[in-house]
C-alpha cells in the first residue's frame, strides 16, 4: 500500500488493519477463496494473496503488526494542549489573523510549545489536529474562525 508523502497509518488504523489480516488468517484456515475474502474484508485480491503467502510461511503470527514505523512525538495531553492553543488563533501566537493556520505555523508552534520537531511533509497528524480546530470554529459560526482555518493545508 502506498501512502502519500511518506505518511502511513496511525496506531489506531494500524491495529484495525492487523485485525483484518488476522480475520483473513482465520478464513485461510477455513479454506475460503481469496476473492471471497477480499470482497468480504473490502480489500484488494492482491493484498489477500500477499497475506496468504505470509500466513503459509509463518501462520497468523506472520500477519501481526511489526509495530509503528515511528514513535509518536506528542503525548495525548500534548495533543490536547495543541488543539487548545490552535483554538486560541494565530493572533494569540504572534501571527496575523488574516493568514490563518498553515502547516508551517503549526509546526513552529509545536516546536515553541514542546521542543519537538515535526517536518511539514510529515505533518499528517498535525494537519488532522488543525482540521479538528477548524471544524469546531466552523460549527461555532464565528466568521473569524472560518477565516482562521481556510489556510490549514497550505
């Protein structure tokens, strides 16, 4: 599976994917056909074939996750604080409110607050946090909040 710009799966999505592989292993043991498994699990047949090869060589254990590709840089409490700080807006952090949050600005805020460095290209989770803030601002109906969020993906 390819991921845009070196992304990858979050730990939650990685665990869900592992569950799919383990369910496939049970079906392999039951003699089900690759096409049927792929259709039921909503994955490609080639992926199921790859899982089946791994299962033949190492059993269900071979289908378990190898762990995250990288270690999470921020704790859950730090993510919560980041969301609160993003909700305060760019003006509270010394930027013009006209331009809103960008990934570059969010990265700079993370460095300033937590002394942790994310790359802009690796900012998938950072972008998700910013979008949560933007969704909240939009629901609140604050015009300034909407302007604040329009530049998140730039």
